[in-house]
């Protein structure tokens, strides 16, 4: 049973993710065991089967519904889980990047605090010996 996917930009979204993941369109067609021409035809004529789209989403490690989101600007495929529900949201991307920066800053502050605690301990030990 064929189910059509009503999505004009589906092919462009797939191509964007392929590029980000360093895969080629030929790699994807090979993975799906179909020719590039058949894949083109299915995408251009909105006849791609849902199970084929599901295979694409699994291979690219993104959720199936993400093809129906607007964008994925700022999404880091190497560090984010593939099941992230908001990979196409510009606001989510912005907040994800801000959160990442804050986590790095907190980590650096923890390191600085640990180093200062060690310095205080060393100075207290030195004063105790005097």
C-alpha cells in the first residue's frame, strides 16, 4: 500500500541532512536498494512510501516527523540525539546553542573553583607548617 507524502521540500531537506552527515544521494539510494532515478521520481511526484521515508530517517538518525519541520539551523548531528523533537525549530536551535555555551561556562567555573580550593588548601598547609 502506497502512502503519499505531501511535502514539496522533502528532497531538499533530505539533501541538506545528507550533506550535513557527509552522505551522498547515491549512498542513500544504495541503502534503500533503489536507483537514484527511482528515488528522484518518488520524491518529485510525492509517491514516496512512508516506510521508505522511515528507512531514510533511520539511516540519517533523525525522527520521521522532522521532515515536516521548517529548518534545522544550528542542529549538531554529531552531538544531539537523533530523536530530538525540535531539530527544525530556529528558536530551539538558538536555545540549544545558548544552553551549550552556558554548560561550558559552568564547567569552566567548576574547574576554576576546584583549582582555587586546591590553592587554598596548599596555602593553609603551608601556614600550618610555619
